[in-house]
C-alpha cells in the first residue's frame, strides 16, 4: 500500500482573503450587495408591496451575516489595512455611509407601516366589538329578560 503524503492544511483565512487589497474588494462587494438590497427594500416599501419585501428579508439575513463576519475580520486585521490603497478605503467608506442612510430610511418607513397597521387593526377590532354589541343574536334574550321569560 502506497501512502500519499499529507498536505499541510491551509490556515483558515476567515471570511476575507489574506491579501489586504483582495479583502477590501470582498468587503466592498458585500457592502454593494447589501446597499442594492436596501434599495430593493425601499422600492417594495414605497409601493407597499410586502411580498417581495418579505422575500428580501430572508436573503438579507444571510448576506448581512456574511457582511458582519467580514466586517469583524476587517476590524481584527485593521492594522494590515492601514497601508492599503486609499481609493479602496474611500470607496468602502462611501458605500458604508450609503448603506447606513438607506437602512435608516427603510427602518423609518417600516416603523410607519407598522404603526399604521397597528392603528388599523385596533380600529377594526373596536368596530367589530361595537357591531357585536348592537346585533341581536338568535336565541339570545333581550336585555333585562331571561330565556325562560321569553318562552
């Protein structure tokens, strides 16, 4: 039996490539993807189209986790990135600012929709309760009279 030599396992690089420039490009790619997704959310919210919005949430959860992992790796390796291409760093910063602004605006819209829905639901419940109190139900004795008195 011939033994094949074991290869040394490559050290784990985490969510970002080892090369700082490649790592920055990956973080930029993830940030752009999240920004684009936030723009799609905005369109769904503006048109009050909640089905696409709900589907986006599932995809966004996975992408946001990858972004969060990459951002944490970036923070841990911050010293490596200090000497990186200033244009890449500036691009990343601008994208992150755009992402923050879009996310904040979307959160405001979601909160407004939630409050309107909650108010509408409460109003519907009050109307249903009021209508239920006005209706004479078959077999129910009028107020002040028992079922036996009616017979």
